[in-house]
C-alpha cells in the first residue's frame, strides 16, 4: 500500500450560501500535498465560490476549512494571514496592479513579507519572471502585454514567495487553446520543480485532463459534489452528469 | 518559508575543491533560504580566474533545505560558467532543481525597452511633439463633440435618456447644499471687505449694491463653477478613465456607439443646463450672506437691504451671470470628459485624470471669466 501524502487543505461538511440561497451543501474533501487538485463543474456551480471560501474571502454558512490540521474558519484574522502566507493565488483576470511594472508587481509581496535587501529582491524577481518566460519584460506595464503574458506574469507574482499551495482560478480563461495548453504545461513544470500543491478551478476539459491529479465535480442542480477521483477515470466511469460534462466539453472545443 | 525547528538549521555553505583533470567541484551544504545569508558566486568566479578549469561540477547533496535563494545562486553560476566557456555538470543536483534550471534556461523572448534618458535637445523636441499632439487631440475632441451636439440637436445621437436624467440629478439637486454653503460664505466675505473699505469714504451704506452686483454678475457663477469642477468634473474624469481601464469604452466603440455621443454629450448637456439654475440659486445665497453681515454690522433692516439690492442689480446683470454660468458648466464638463477619454489603461491614470480635470476645469473657468470681463467692458454691459 502506497502511503497517502498528508492533507494540506481539508473541507469538513462545508456549506456555501449567499444569504438564503445555498450554492453547495455538505462538501467534504482533502487536498493532498504535491497533487494538482481540480475543482470542476459547469458555470454557476460554485467553483469560484469554493475558491473564495478556501481563501477566506467569503465565510462558510456551515462546516469548516482546515489548512494542514489547523482550522482556517475558526482562526483569527492574524492567524489567517499567517496561514495564507504559504499560499499563492493566480486570479482569473491576472489581477496585476496596472500602475506597476511587472518587476514591481512581483517584488511587492517580497518587499512586504521578507525584508530582503533590494538587490536580493531584484535577483528573485528576475528569477521568477524568467521561470515564466518573461525575462526582459521587467519594466513593462501589464497593459502592454498580451493576455497570455499577463497570465504568466500573474503566475510569477503568485510564486514570488515560494508558496506551498498555489490556487489558480480558470487558468485558460480568455486564452486561445494553444496558449492555454502552454500555460498548463508551465504550471505542471513549476509544480514538479517547486513541489507545490496546486488547486485549480476550471471548466476547461482539456486543462482538467492535462494537469489534474484528482478532480472534484460540483453539480449545480444537486447542490453538492457528486464525484471525486482522477479525471480520466471520471470521464470514463463517472456518474452520467460528469461523463456528459467531459463529452460536451470536448465537442464544445 | 523559514524552518522553525528548535535547532537552528546549518547555515548555507560553499566549498571548492579540485577533482581529477582540474575539474572544479562546487560543494553546497546547509540551508539555502532567502531568509538567511547565502554565499555569492564571486568565490567561484575568483577561483576560475585564478586557475581556469575545463569543467565545473555542482554537488548539492548536502543541502538540507532550499528555496529561490539556491535557484538564484545556481542561475548566476551557470551564467558565470557560460561566460567563460566552462562546461558544467549538474549531476549532483536534485531532479526538481534540474527541472527548474531548465525552465530558467529557456531562451527568454528578447525584449527591448527604451530605458535610457535621451539627451536634452531630444527631450525638448519630444516634449514639443507631445504638446502638438495634445493640442491636436483637444481640437479633435472639441470638434467631434460639436458634431455630436449637432446630432443630439437633430435627435440622432445615441445615448440613454436615463443616463442624462441621473447626470442631471447628480450635477444639479445634489450639489445644492455645497453650492449654498460656499456662496453664502462668499457673500459674507464680500460684505465684510466692502464695509471695511467703503467706511474710509463714509460710503458703507452702499454695501448691498457692491455685494449684489459682485455676486450676481460674477462671483455666483465663478464660485459655483469651481465647486462643480471639483465635484462633477473630477467624477466624470474618474468614471470615464475607469471605463477605459475596464475596456467599457472599447465595448461602446465596437458596438458602433460613439463614446463622445454616449458619454460626453449627456455630461455636457447636464452641466450646461444645471449650471445656470445653480448660479441663480448661488446668487440668492450670496445676497443672503451679504444681508447677514449688513443687517448685523450696519443694523440695516433686512427688507431695506433687499430693496437696495434689487434697485442696484438690473436684469442684464442676472442674465450675464447666467450666461457665464452655462459657459463655465460646459467648460467643466468638457475638461472632465476630455481628461477621462485621454486616460490610459491603468488604475494610476484614473486618479491622474481626476486631478487634471479639476485643474484644467478651474483654469478654463478663470480664463473664461477674464475674457467675459473684457467683452462685457467693450460693449459697456
């Protein structure tokens, strides 16, 4: 029996709601160290809401989220900030600060949280940007770059502090399929090289099959998770809704 | 990031030795983290300068913990070796580090960016060209706004009626309290200055005339224009600049809707219509401010103060003030919308656009006020 790596993030009977309207009920899952965990489902199923819960941008209606063995939901703001220090996030729209250059975007977290000397920060910024293939673009502003390059710059900012966990919201959103696949490959390579745990929220079937170690399928109608497992297995032997999701996704491309 | 065990981790260490055939062996040990001190590549470079080696071999098997600090060191080392044409052996590195280095080594897209400061003469020239471009931009903006006004007049302009309603509401009624307060205070100030100066000639009983004429002819419109430059002008600029950032302006353009018609015209109409009304209101408040001083300091009856004002201020004064008010309103709206449309797609530019809108709005108002004085003087109005 292979030993299962420890869970880095756990959800315990998590219920998410906007006021009275319940989005997903009774969610239980554990994200293990070193895997690429995909949260998938159709539009409006609560994928992004789940991400917001895991990051503390929204509070659960019931249940709790654990980072390692510590409860994130019960933690104070200060403790949460400490836990989130180990986390990097790549937002759907990259969310780069438009009034700063790429170098400034990547160096801001380093300046705020490390207290490293400026020369050292410059070295790290150069490294992170060259990891995503943007070496030489240090002095560019985000709006001077293409969408794919902005995504990669956002990725460089997300890994600035060497996070243990990397959250990615819709990595291939608004990217053409080849650019999306290249970003997927980059995410996989970075994950393997840095040993990061990656949590991806997406509805892009090609991306799910390409990078996912395990996937969780949220169903908007049932208001719960209806399947969990390796993406290829879900595609071939999952519940009918999940197989339909994969099938339609492929046709849709 | 930092390991927080009870025993402090061994610090990062670097040891150089020679293997057979002169190969330089770089042995790394300890914790290579950003949080701690880590050796630089200078030692290795010095060694290579002193005694050239055909190859460099890196051994990181004794490294206990690492993060970006080690990767930075290794990329520097690779670059140093490459510059000297020395081969490098990475067999002693963990697999994940080797992968990471391969990612870094991928040829970066060559990117050039003018970072150098050009010489003085060139800067002067560039600045002149920028000014010319900006002048053209302003002229084009005013021109297309005029054309759009024509389409508005013939009911062919594309805009939403509800937007105009909301803008009228925002520019007019909601501005009443601040316009009232500021103009009341200006009336008080004018009355004080008038009384203290007129007293020297024993003419202080003319204070109602002075305040009435000053407020109705000029100060009411001027002060209200400045208030609106800070209120509406800044808000127009910030809103349109934000719409540039979020590509909403582009979305209008691609739908075939002219942003001038959709965004500029309603704001221009709203301020130009509202300013005369606000000016009239401001005139009343200014006269009341003057009356507050006149009745308390001069012990003049309130009714007699008002009667004196009404005999000194003729209807031509009022109309002139309203015309000025409408003009200032149009100028503030144009300055605000132009600064918004000029903004580039960055959040910093939003604040800049608002600032510039207020500054150019006030400058335009004061400039127009001067022109009005001269023209009114020429015609003896």
